[in-house]
C-alpha cells in the first residue's frame, strides 16, 4: 500500500470519500484501475460519480468546469502543500456521435454500469471501490467489472466494449488507441476488435491531425514503439496515417551495410532502441531518418562489376518528405527544426574521423547533440553494429568541452566594421573563415583574424 500513497492517489481518495459522505456513489475509474491491477503506479487518477457537475462543484472549494456539458469537472485538492488536479466525471449515457469524436448529447445517470458501457475497452472499463481498497481489501474484491475487464486483463487482450464497430464509429481515434494500449501493455488485440479496425481504418482520416499526431507520439514514446508500428501495419492504419513509412516495406538495402534486411525491418529494429519517455523529437527523428530511401532506391547495375544498391540523395529527399509529414501533422516549428536536423545530419557520422577540426567542432556543437548521438547509436546497432564512429564522437565531445567547441569569437561583425569593411554579402563568408581558423587553432587573437581576412578577401575599400 505504501507505494500507492502518491499525491494523485490521496487526492482522488479524498474526493471519493467526500462524495460518498454526501450520499453519492464514487469510484476510481479507467486507466488507473487497470494500472493498479497490473501493479503499476498510475500517472493519473480519475473519479466517476453519480453526483452531477453542479453537485461536484458545490462539494469542493476549488473546481473548474473543464467539460461540464459532458459531466467533467476538475477538482483541485491540497495534498501536503501540493495542489493536485483530479478529473471527476458524472456517470452518463452518450447519444449519437455524428462527428466521430464527441457525443451530440449526453444524459447524466446514477447507474455505474450504464456509464461503463459507453467506454472504449474492457481493460479500461473497470471501476474500483477505492475506500474499501484503501482499508486493505484485496483489489480484485474491490473492482466492479461489468464488461469482463478482469478476464481480458489476465488474458492480455485489448477488446472493445460491446460492438467494436459502434465503439470506433463513436470516436475514430479509438482505433489508434487500441494499438497504443496493446503495444504498451504487451497485449493482443482481440479478433473482432482487430477486424473492425481493419474494416474502418480509412475512417481515421476524419480525425484531426493534432489528435493523430499525439496518439502516434504516445505509441513512439511509451516504451514499445516497434510493437506499436507492427500493429499499425497489421491493422491497416499505418498506410492511412503514415503512407511514407509504409512504403519502406520491401525496399532492399545493400547487405554489406545492412545485413538486417529492408528499410522497414531496419526502422523497426531501430525503434526497439527508443527508450520509454524519449523526447518527441528523438522519437520522430528515429522514425523518419531513412524516410527518403524508398524514393531514391537504385538497383545495382549488372554491367558494373561490384555495383550495389544505392540511395543517392536520400538525405535531401528525406528532409523534404519528413517536412511534409511534420507539416501535415502540425508539429511546432521548434519540433520540426530538430527532427529535420536529425534527418539531415544522421549520415555525417560516417565522416567524423576524416573531418577537419573546425567541421568536427561545428558538428559536435549542433543543438541537442545528444539526440544525434542516440540516433546514430541506434542506427548502428540496427545494422552493422560497429560503434567505432559513435565512440569517436563521444570521446571528442568529452575531450574538447564547451570552451573549445564554441569559444568566444575572436573576430565579430563589429570588428570588421571597425577595421573599415562595409557590411555586405561577403560579411558572413569572412566571419565564417575567421571562425574556422579559430576552431582549427590557426589564429589566436583578433589581430590574427583580421590579418587572415585581409589576406584572403583583400583590404578594406578594395571592393569590400
């Protein structure tokens, strides 16, 4: 019990107790019940109750009606000086879902069973008498299970509640959620539920890009990315939401560099190295790093001895394809920049041992370089497993340190103006030349830098 005493648990328990004292029915509901049964500490706790939203708001000092028309009130409790927010939802029965996302109308209910029957999957449809559980009763004895959730949880099955076609018609995103839960929990998708997803997969196009993006990101970052993408493929959803990734299947690679198989297999293997809780940018960078390969596949020329499969220009094409995906899914500009940088630079590791010092230092100081390292390491471990280039980069990163990677510039734009040069198109070129020389150790003072610029670009006034 001690490990359950998180602030979220205590806040939800206090809320359930208060509602019970006022004569209402109140249970823990949804994913927190599933996780408690699996021995996992829930991240969030939700409370379902017979109390109406007005009654919930009247019962607590700090509330916010985040979805009052759907019966959802946010209740804030002070737990050991920490303000904890808990969603409290009134039992309800949903009307038709004409937009494939939200019910057109809801009817509040006092029947817990009626509330459960509108939920998505049996493993998420159990209720918990939290007060009895907190008193030490066995958790299984405290669960209200109207839909066979305990049986499916024990069997490792994700099953839609009732008719899966109806459940997915109500909210098309549930198809992606079925994949996510099955992947994260290591479960199978029940046969009728999977058949309904395959039949309705094209309907996922009706879901907003933002909701699809967020669900795919969760699939990537919840610790079972490979299994998630295998299920996306098996269910028919992958070709609908990420056709560019689906095109990787069957695209052969040169076996001397990629003994693991085609681009799809390589990408799946790489996703196995994506840790739970990985950043959004690393996750999508790993997924998209080779997205340009299908379009640039070139078979060996039989007339050329020793010729092999090539993907000339796959990085440049990959950047364009990845940008299209990221724009379509409405990623932020900041996220786009880092994901595209991961795609752009992933092949540069092949040259790190041959780079001049200035080039190497510029490479090692790329923003969030730890993500470039993580991508390269996963890339190598999913192909030839030769970590020599990775180790070289790590060693030089540690040896050089921040002062050598990005030292204070010896020559600035103000220095050039003070020396008599007029701002113009070649200013940037001059500054880069001075910084390169500084990074190479060829100059050590401002005067050295200005002398180098004069030698290379001419004195002030000579057309500059």
